[in-house]
């Protein structure tokens, strides 16, 4: 698992798209056990995509930008394929309380 499609963690997937991270890093394999995913917080990487947690590691990680860019002439120009919009509403759990979402994630950890 390297992120959950266009969100970095299971917990982020349960939030409405407006509350999901718009930019995160992929490829860093440090597990994030609370939200179930990988560490991907933008503040933990430098401008070149290197981990601030491992300054001796020369690897650059992929900056994943999910923001739709209006005005492009094609879906690719508008970044529509990488958008984190969608899968919202009662069917997807985005309307649940924070406590209910956390309980779902805790339940999923048991598998």
C-alpha cells in the first residue's frame, strides 16, 4: 500500500474531499499506525522531496498533488485524474462523526 489512491491514509478517505490532504508525498515506507497509511505530511519533506526525518537518506519522494487546476484544455491539464474529489456522502462514511470514523479505522485494523 502506498497511499490509498488519492489520499495518504484510510482515515483521510473517510473525510469529505475539502478536508483531505491536497498534497502529500508517496514512496516513503514509514507506516502511520493511527490513520493507517504511510507518513506523507508535506511538512516532513524538503522542497526536493527528501525526508527531514532521515537527513542521510538521499532518496527523493514523489510529491502527489490532488488539486484540480481549472482552466486547462484537457482533463490531464486540469489534473482531474489525480483529484481527491468524490466518494462522499452517507454511503462512504464521510458524514459520520470523528469518533465514528476513528472507530471504523480501529475496526479495520483487526483484519
